[in-house]
């Protein structure tokens, strides 16, 4: 019954580029979770938006923030402009939430020792007063809550999670978890009705220590619960509290995956007998449910599965989910060894006549949207939605044609993006994401990410080259067809040295008039284990390094780790000049000025100009990340700070070197160029509806004078993996 999902995915990607073909989602807003913190809390401290629920009218969101021990509220009356709506302190770590009327029921972990003495309660929060009005002791550590469809009971998965550091996380680690049912009377929790369902002795894997992870109820009152580490599924009748049936989640043989953490996205490996170990689960109808197979102990099949309630498997995505992440530049190679893109969240809802499945990929920071084609048929892939880092909570609000993702990862302490809630609207429209994706090579997707520079082919408009930085090894030059929408990565050239694949921190690329490339590799003289020099590389059209050119020692001794970024070239033959942009000030530069270097291959002569950097906001830095020759002695640079959002500084600046002679290395007087603003890129970044990406890294102007800009996703490391590729048309328009 299973159809090749890869073919369905490709067809749907092409379909997504057709305006009005069918309703699709686009992101319309992002809410930064720290914006909800009250004045007495430190905004620099970590926040989380994990599980998320909505009021019955879909106007108010409630999310759990375990880090802050709170429930956060967001007003989405205008979904394109979400606003803080309250912050309710709790007595422990909030793990899950569901809403009934004007009450939110929140699972709260209060364990003094989460592993040996698990404890927790169910808190009732009045959404009008924003106060905890009641608690109900659960006798263990709650992890997931849901309401039965008749609103008569609340169902709670009591996980009593294992200590992953104890005996390498091996089970059993008692006390065992359970499934708890509590009645609802007059809109309030009836604690006296608490019923504990024993689920020990069911699983083949460590039956004495079940660890319930996620629960969902169907219209018939049946509850499905995942026992993640036990690789088991249990179905309980919520009316009687009896176990109806149970079965193993089974195993999967995976082909064409990347299971080795080696810096290279290479879907050429396989794994056999991988336990699914499902996390989230949702009913598709009264007879079928779908699981996200994250894995947590010995498994994780990198996909999702549709089961019938008798245990029959109708569909399994196998390696197709990872292939989609690779094609979209979201594959987390640095963390991929065990779980790949790590499907963790599942949501199901009916929009109009379409039953949709949403699959959240935690490590890839994507939500994949599928249409359920009915029993016995493979779901049809529709589109991918970019999220914040580590999407955990997925929420459909079909009555308003909205969808919401909540991300649990906050890397603000590292200068990265904060946890976020993102909102999407469904309409008859073209999918805004992806803006660039890869084609297949030898039948498998070209893996990519960390696009750190752009260059245009001299002979054909709309055809570009890009490079990958040190996030991946070996270094590669990617071929891009920017005439397609989304733009397509059509091929990859491996950079080689002495006949072997070579690795550099490539940050700039320019095409040579006689064929081949100039590449700029950023150095790091501060690296303790192996000092890396800034290098200018002369490379053949086949990617062969023909020459490594180092800076004169008189200049190199002043370098810091913010080195070569952009490279471009002017002139030909004896007049050929290679120009390089240095990202930030070096030790010999005046504050607020960085270098534009010139190099003449014919004479090996170096020269230097200064570029005046704009003043960064407090706590941030300013630098250059790309350099492009415009002709007639004019150049364009990407000048940016390292901030996110609407107040960030991301610009294209222009300057001329007419009448300026680069100074010799070591000269006391260095000419400074004058710059003019060509384009403010911050509004362009914010139109994407996200948190405003920080790393605008690549820029090119093609033969027809069209301007292209791309962001660098850091190889999906402490990043959402989102890449924005812009085709702006004629430069200056």
C-alpha cells in the first residue's frame, strides 16, 4: 500500500510553486517568548515554549515554559500581531497543557529528585484572572495531558522518566509510569475521581518499567498512549479504564540515510531493525493514528508511521523525512548520528475538506505538512514550514485557518535566537518557503547548508555559484539555478588539493575570467590546537586548488579570528586584481574601520584600504560579510551586525575606489572609502515572518544586473536551519 514518498514529495514541491493550486500555509508572525516575561524576571535567562494549546475560540494561546516554571499566554486576536497576554508562575516545571472553557489544565513536575522520587500535580489556571485556582496531586511525574472528546475526562501520561546518566540510561529505573484518568465536573477537575491505569507487563521491552510519553483520544473515547522507551503502544477505553489492546511499535530497516557524524551529508548508509520508539501520537480517525518516531533509548526511525488500532501498519515514511530535510538545507549533520532530523511532534486536524498531518522535526526545525488520502493510502506531502529552533509543540487552529509551532530551544546565552512561537495562515497562495532547495544527484538529494558566499556565472544570467563553510567537510562549490522558484541547487563540486578532498572555512567566492574561481578561506589565529591562516585560493573549474596565497607576515601578524569574508575580482590578464573584505577590525586597525585588501596575481602585490563600519548597537558588533565588484571602480558590500529582528542592521552598501590607491602593507596612512546605502535588508528579512535572521552572508550580481542575496544557516548548529534566498531583480530597483 505504501507509495514512494520521495516521488510524491517532488511532485508536491513543484505544485507548491504554482499560485492558487491548493491552499497552503505561510508564516505570518513570530512571537519571541522572552517578550512575555514580567518585569521582575531576567530576559537574558533561558525560556521555553514547549507544549501549546488554544482557547476554544482560537484567540488565546497557552504554552508551557519549564525553564521559567510558568504558563505563558499570547493574545492572537490579530494573528499577524501576537501580543503578550500573561505569565502565570507555577510551583514546578510545566510539561503539558490543555484548555477547557476559561480554564487551562497544566501538568507540573514538582519532584525534588526527578528520577528517584517523581512527583507532580495538575494545576488549574483561571485564564481570566491568570491565577492558579486549584491543584490535584498526581503521585508521579506528568508528561502529557489531553481531554477526551466529550470533555468528560482529562487523560495524563505519568512518565516517571529515566535518568539517562545512570547506567547509560538503561531500563528498568523504577518507579514505573502509568496512565491516569481524572473526571471533570462542572468545568473543574474532580480529583477524587482519579483513576490509575496500570500499563506494566505489556511491553516486550522492559515491561516492569513503562514510560508513557504522549496521549491522544478519539471520538469513540479510546485513548492511545505511547510507551516510548518500551517501543510499545497501548489503547485504553477512557470510559471503563480498561486496556483494549496493545502492541509493539515495531522496527524499520532504513536505507540511504546519513548515520555518521563526519561533517558530510551523505545519504548512502543503512540501518537495520531500528525500533521506532514513538513520541507524539494523534488519531487520524476512529480507526487510525499516526506517530512521530523520535527514539529516546535504542531507537528512532527518523520518520512517522500510520497504524490501525489493531496494530496493522498502513504507512511508514522510512528515510523520506530525512531526505526532505537534506533537500531543504535543514539536515542536522552535526547531530544526526542517532536520530537524523528527529521527528518528535505530530498534529492532525481538518481544514475544509482536507485532513492534514503535521510532522515536527526537532533537530531539523521544520514542520512537514501532509494530506491524509484516506485508509490504505500513503499521505501526500504538501509543504515544509520553517520554525524556531527545536519545535516541540504543534497546534492546529482550523476554525481560523491557522497553525502554530512552539520551539523549546533558546540559545540566547550564545548570542543566538530565542525560543519562539510561530504562526502560519492557510490560504490559496504560493508557498513562501523554501526559497532555495536542492535537486537529486544519482537519485539522492544534494545535502547542503551554511551558504557563506555567492558568485555569478559570467556567461549566463541567473546561474550562480555558492560555497559551504567549515560547518561541512570537505569544502564544496555549489551550482545554483536562480531562474527557478524556489532556486535550485543543481550540482556540487568538491574542492580538492593534490588530488584529495580538501577542507577550508570558505567565506567568499568569485569567478575568474579564464575559468575557475577565487575562494577566500577565513583564518583563525586564535585557534589553540591549530592556528588557521587567512588564505586566498586559486581554484580550477573542477575544484582543484592550484595555489594557496597567504598574507604577508607584516599583515598576518595583526589578524584576529574575524578574517576573510568576501572576494571579488576586477580586470584581466596583467591588470587582474583580487579584492577581499575583512569582516572586522584587526589589531592594527583604528576602531570602527576594517580592511578592503587588494592583490595583483601578476606582481603578487598587496594593498589595503579602510572601510568605515557603522556603529553597532550596545552588546553587538558590526562587520562585512560579502564583496562584489559592480564595474566602473564601484563595489557593493554586505555590512551587518550580529543581531536578530526588526532592529538589526543588515545592509548593502556601495563604495568607489576611483582616485584611491591602496596603501602598501605597513603604510602609516591608509585611504578610507566613502560608502552609500544601496538597500536596507532588514525589512526583507522580516517579511519572511520569522525572527529576522542574522547571518546575511552571500551576494551576487549576474550578467543581466540582477541582485541575489542569501543567508547562512550555520549548518543547523544552534540555528533553525532556515535559509532565505532573495532574488531582488535589477540592482537598485
